[in-house]
C-alpha cells in the first residue's frame, strides 16, 4: 500500500518468511490475501509479483469508486442517524489526530474507515467489498503519484464538507460533496 515494494518486484514465501521471521504458511496466507486485494499477482513458478501501478487503471478504479459512493448518497441521506453522524465525527477527529502526528498509515486507515462507515449507512452491503478494493487502490495510487502529494492535515480536513452536507440531510448536497471530494483525490490532468 505504501509503495515500499517496487511494482513488478518478485516476492518469495521463503525469502519473506526469513526476512520477517515468521512461518512460511503465515506468509502464504498473507500473499493469498494480498492477491485477493489485487496488490500482488501469483505467477506460478515465477513467484508472486507486486502488481503494477498504471495511471489509466487507477483512473478507472477511481471512476468506479466515485460511481459507487455518489450513487449511494441519496440512500445515505435518508437513512443517517445521530449515532452515524457521531461515529463519522469521531473518525474525522482520528484522521486529524493522525495527520497532526504525521502518521500517514493511520490516516489512510481512518480515511478507509470513514468512507466505509458512510457507505454502510446506505445498506448496499453487497457492494462494500468492491468499494473497499477501490479505496485501497486509490490510496496506493495517490501515494505513488509523484505530482500529487498534499499535506496530511489537508487530507484529513477534506472530509468536513461531506459531514456538513450529511448534517443538512440534503441528498443533492451530499452527492455533490462526495463527488467533489473524490474528483480531487488525484489531479486527473497529470494522470494520463
């Protein structure tokens, strides 16, 4: 996720087990999970490779993510409760705290949690695994994109308009705020 491994790098179970001082079976399970998330690709005798980062594929994933989240906004606006708002406010506060502590990974995790918690309000549970994968790959690409780095605090505070729109109860405002948020994750003009 943090792009510490070069796309195309070959990973071996034995080598990772030795490097991380754990069992080969634990590594195998982890690699299977990563393959399911699209972060590695198993290639038989060639080993397991870190998947490529492709700007065109990243934009397709971001478009899919946008469609899923924005289309759910109408349902979210109808179904949101005070408890949901409180949970989202806590997650936003945790993002801000992570940003102030310069903890990029914690911020990524809380951002994922925020978007999933918001989406869960829609009740469209069958789409959640697809959205999760889109979120992961969006973060991976954003971290990799050399032209698009923003301060962590700015990233955390970008969720405020979503919360404001959600409090208003206006589905159109929420759709617009989510769309604007997602459209500015990565500057598209430089992605192609």
